[in-house]
C-alpha cells in the first residue's frame, strides 16, 4: 500500500509500481486538476509540489513518493477564494484553453515562495519549463508579476 | 506512454540495496531521480525486470566540499548541488553547468550522479566530470572501486557500471588557484539538450575544453599550444579540425562543427574575463 498526503488529506492507495504519480492522482484519487500533456517531462502541465518543491508528476512513480506530501492545483486555494497566483491569472488573462494552467499555477506558487519579488526576466526564467500553446506567454509573465504584487 | 510492468523494491540502507542488486544481477536496475529513466520506461525504450529505488538512502543525500574538491552523493538532487555555496566556491563550474541542465523543476528531482550514470553525450555533467578529471565511486556487495572519469563513459548511454553495482559518489576536483572556468552552449529551446556545448578551464595560457553533443562520450581537447601560438583564431582552427560530430534532426555535422569553434572561442573569452 502507498500512503500519500495530497493537499493535506491522507490517502492510502493500492497501485502497481509502474503507476505514474500523475495517473495515480487523476485515476486513483480522482484529482483531475493535474493535467497530463507530453508524459515525458517536457511540457510541465503535470507539475505538482512534492514536499513544497515543483516536480513533474509524470516522471515519478507513485510508490516512490510513499509517505510524502503533495500539493496539486486543487490545493492552492483556501476554500472559495482564489490564491494570489490564480487571481493574477484571472486578472491578466493568463490562460485561454487552460490545459497548461495547473502546471503554471503550481510552478509559480513555489517560484514566488523562493523569489517573492521577481524581475520580468526572472519571471520568464521561472516559467521556462512550462509550455503554453495559446497565450504566447506575455500574459503569463504579467500574471507572475501581478501575483507577486498580490502576495506582498 | 506507460511503463511496462516491473518488480520494485525500496531499500532503506545501502547494504540492503547492494544485497538486492547482487541477487538480481543483470535483472536489477537502480532508480534514483528517474528524470531520464522514467521517460525511457514510459516510451518503452527500457524494460528492466526489477527497479531498486535508492531515493530513501538518506546516507547518500549529501554534498561535501573540502579544499581538494566536491563530493556528491548518489541521492543529492541537482538543485541541492546547484545551490550549495561551499561547492560553488571550491568548483564553480559545477553550479554553472547545472543551471543548464533541463529546467529547475527537473533539477528538483534529478540527481547529479544519476546523470553521470545515464552517460548521455548531450548532457552537461559527464563533460564537466571528464574535463575536471574527476571520478565516480562504485560499490557492490563484493567491494568498491574508484573509476576515473575518462574510463567511466564507454559510449552513448553506457557507463562502466556493472550489474550489481551502484555509483554512490562523484568527485569533482577543486579549481586550482588562479584558474577560471566557463560553460556555454546552444540549444534549440531553453532547457533542451544542447546542439553543442563547451566547458572550459583556463589557467593563463593553458586551457582545456570539453564538448558535449559532439562525440559518443565527452570529448576533451587541450588547446594550450594553439592558444599560445595562434591565439583564439588558432584555437578555433584546431577545434573545427579536431571534432567529428554526427548529424541528427536538430543540426547538420557542419553546423555542429562550426558551433564547436565559435563556442570554444566564446568560452575561452568568458573564462579570461
């Protein structure tokens, strides 16, 4: 049995060793906010926080993170209120189709914890590992800066 | 895009891991950060019978710096090595090259020793280890051996590791006083594997460079004589006649050769600055 604490809630799942963490979250725990894009670590859509650090959930075996804390996009907001990063995406039109958005939100949430007041260049660097095919990134960069403002 | 079935163990001590790997022989495969292995599994390019997950071997999650160099344990993440202030002081090339390894998210999980064992000729860490003349400590149930960097990389994705062995530590020698380092590369997109990359160590008129993505294993060239006799132009001439890159979908052999010359000059200028 594999024990995972996801967004503060403890779960026990019985999964095969080959189960990817991304699939475990989506299929075994029903947390479909984590999106699966390229499934080989390039696109960043499946990014979750593992003990607070962003990682690709498609490059992790669920069994390998037994006992660890995971935060998915569903865990970013307190109750009904959007988190500062989510609010900034709404304010700046940082998404269109929304497929890549969960990965951006988790990545930026952790990125701003490490660097609460990024320059525009640092904002670009922060999201360089995530692909978006709609927005052209301009509004996402603006959302990073806006989120920093909202969090301060 | 799902891994094939495999058996799995997650030992909590190195002795336990070595015992398992001794039993499994060629059927066993070590899983560290998995940032290269898991995609290989998902794409079914690798199908190991039994994975031995070493992520819980906390005894190997260290970065130790001393005046002679930096020792990196098998479970130390790239991100931990990159942010280690003492390591950056002892051997600045390590952190600088790590910043070019994929993206921060990958570096949070991927391990530096794992990258060496993966032995990708397009990866930064093998080139850095060979350029610096480092080594890898390899342990099995039967004993341990120290493998020099020059002997560690056998071919593309092939290291000197034998079945039953674990690479437990990499040693990156310190930068000598007065020497300087640099690393430059060109990749199609930020964070991609480099089309060509050059790591350089320069000490006055003496200079050595290591290329990534230019040969089946990291290729090191001493450019001291060319630098002394012909300056940077002489170095470029030597480089373009010394490298013999393969073409692939990203770049022709000619373009790679051209890049090797240009990037070497850039790396040496940067190291001199």
